């Protein structure tokens, strides 16, 4: 009798677990890189009423379809305008000043303030977790045997680095020891472009100094019509800088992003089967468990190399290049002036400016094509298994400038660099209605709680108190009040904290220099207003953020209120700085908490 009761109890428990799993949606998280919001027609329509970008023609039928199917959070901003810190905020659900991750440093999960990452939390909720493509979450850990090294946060993760190394992508970069039969005296760092035959073409400035290879890089760049980031005609001639235009050297499906899409589809179409790409092996999806999958696309990050078919179409378009406001530069603080100087672009020829825009938008259109394939496979799989599903599409880990503010690149708090709308499509149309546009301010720390809540996490529990964002289902339902959003970025530009409301953007220098490691954490509280290098924009009057009003007497009251609020939050409300060390193995943590709960989401201007 006892055995029967135990068997019945086991059946009840298993049945209960199966019922919970049945309610958990499969989740596909799609993330792109350096992606401008205006490359998406649906977003342009929501913001300006026009399908075209202010620069001209764009193409995004698959993302537009996602917007029709789901809910768009059109005013979503990233917290840090660099790949690694931005992806850290998404994966941790925390502001940079709460995680202690500010730029491209390696970090570890051994520090006392650490909490499990988003995929680890999803695994705790019963999900199988899978990632393919770019990750950029630079975490390491100490293992039981004492070894310290890279830590895998997804149960299955197909390394894009190994894809590069094993010749499965169109482009890579690395050390070269021999070119065209000429052995180099010292190894050199170059761009690698894979040919359709499987060999590599090497190009880079360093090769120009090698006897017998003086014209090699120029010929390779001409072969692929490569346009590089340059600051002088001499640099242009000799192959300096990142690749900001050119043609993909291999057929479309063999590019980095094409390969990522292929592997995701393979994973979904081959349940529980052993799969491989090169030396990497993995197992197809398990239909008995809910799925949390992340595909991290590289497009349209440099090198900007769209496939020929897309490139040829966009080469026929003529774009309106943003003109430089001659008064803007003089009103900017030294930090932002320095950034513009590093990435100035108004000196490019008209032909080069057209190419950089044409190739960028062509690359975005190609990426949209791949997203359509990935989404179709995911939805088809979920429907076949009769499982609920949800797609979270994030338009870039940050944006990209195309001559706005007289420069290309990223790393600034401007809208071009920081606005990255999110679309959530769900089989549950009550939570995320089709075609709905939410204009409330949202931010990247909202991604983790949205996924976790969908997976069954009760976010009111104390164990989730560390999350800085909100479940977007609650935002959609109008249950979240938030007057502002915030961020802090250190990469390239230097330490800079930003606050946005619907009407204003205010940004200041938050630390005297990068990587302070707890030293003089209250510097900004004592610094003069001028030392903080402020910028303030009235977005109603100046949506392109060109006229810095930080020292305009008419706006001093607003500036002072925003300064006090912003500093109390990022410097005084549980700020964390960690001496991570070069390998990320540091654990010495510093806190500043003189203004606890300053981040109450309320700002009366």
C-alpha cells in the first residue's frame, strides 16, 4: 500500500511539473550589434510617420512583421554605448554602477555582490539554455580544481571564436606569419577575409611595411571594395582603420551571421540529435523542456561587409548625409569633443560618405533577412510542439553614427548611439498585444525581468531584489511609473553618466578617469559644475541633440535638479566598483551608499 501511495505521489508531482512546463513559453532572444534604430521602417513610422530614415531608403520586412505581431517599446535606451558593458547590463539585469561592469573588462562571479546571470536564472526555472553567435559577456570564474578561466553561462554555447578559427565565417582577425609565400620576421595582426575556395586573403596597414608586400593590402582592399575608417588621405591610402564598407567575400549564407542562423535552425530541426560545426559538438533541442535561446548577430558591426546581392541594390540609392552643425562642437565638453576628434567623418569624400551609408543599410537589410529565417524556424518549432512562445527582439546593443555630430562610431550618450527599441512578440496576446506601441521610457535592464517573469519567476520575492528593471508585460499593462532612465558608460569616451526623461537628456562626467577601483568615489559630488562637463538637451525643441543648453541660464533650474538626482543615484545609491584585474580575477569590492533608494523613478521638473 505504501509503494502504491508513493507511486501515485510521484505521478502527481510529475504531472504538476509538466503542467508548469506547459505554461512556460519557449523564448527566442534576438540581439543585433551597432544597430541604428532608423534602419527599421516600422520604427521610423512610429517616430516620424515616414518609413524612410532621415538619411533615405531602408529595408526591414521581417522586423516590420514582428512589430505587427507584437508590442514595440519604441523608447528603449541602452545603459552603456559599448558592446561588452551593454551586454552585461542585459545579462545581469543591473545598471553598470550596480554590477561594477563599466567597459570591456573581464569580470568574475566570485565577488560577494554577484547574482546569477539571466540564462542561469532561466535554467533554474527549468529551461534548457542555448546560445549561438556573439556573446560579449566577458565573465570568468574559479572552478573546484582551482583553475580560473572562462565561465559558460549558457548550457550550450556555440563559440563564434572557434567558427572564426576553423574557417566557418567570412571574416576574422588575427596573427599572420606568412603572406604570398613571404615569411614575416615578426607575426603581424591583420584582417582575414575568407575566399569561396576556403583560403584567406590578408590585409592590414602593417603588411605595407614588409618588402615585397608594399601593395598587397591595397590590392586586397580594392578586390573587396573596402572602405576604412580614416582621418587623413595618407591613412586612406595605406589601409588604416576599421572596415566600414565593402562586399562580403563569400556567399551570403557562409557569412558569420548566416552561419549563426544556420546553426540555430539546425538546433531546432533536430531534437536530441548530436550535431556539429567543425570541432564543436552540441545536442539538438529537447522538446520536453522549455527553451531559452539567444542568437547574437554581429551585423551591422564592423567589418561592414554585406553580401553582393544586397549591396548592389543599395548602391543604387542616394542618401542625404547628415550635415555638421558648425556651432555644436564649441558647445560640447572636452570628453565629447575628444570622441568626435577620434571618429571624425565629415572629411570623407562625398563618394565615401555614400558608400558607408549604402553598405551599412544594406548590411542591416541582410540581417533582417536572416532574422526572418530564425524567427520562422522558432515559431514553427514551438507550434509543432504545441508550446507557448515569446520572441524578444533587441535592435542593437547600442547604435551607430553615420556623420551625425560630424562623426561615425558609438560610445556617446546621444540618441544615435543609445536608442535601441525592443519588440516583444508572444503567443499570449493579452500580455503583449499585436501592433501595440508603448511610448513609455524603457531600458535594457528590463530584458532580464521580462524573461524571468515569463518563465515563472515571482519577481516580488526578495531573491530578485537585485534586478534594476521591470517586466515589460507590466509596462505594457500601464502598471509601471518611471519618470526617467539612467546609464553610465566608461568605454572610449570616458566615465559619463546620463539621465533621460521624455523631454530632456542630461549627461555628466561621473569619475575623473576610468578604472578608479573605489578611489575617491565621491569625486563628482565635490567637483564643480564645469568639471562635470555637462550637456543638456531639450528634446522637444532639439530632437537631434545638437544644442547643448547646460550653461543656458533659462535651463539652470532643470540642469541642477537633474544633476543632483543623477549623482545621488549613480554615485550614492549602492554604487559598486571592483578591482577586477586584467584577467578578471580580482574580488576587492568598493561601495558607495550615502543616498540609498535615490533611484525611486520619480523626478519633478
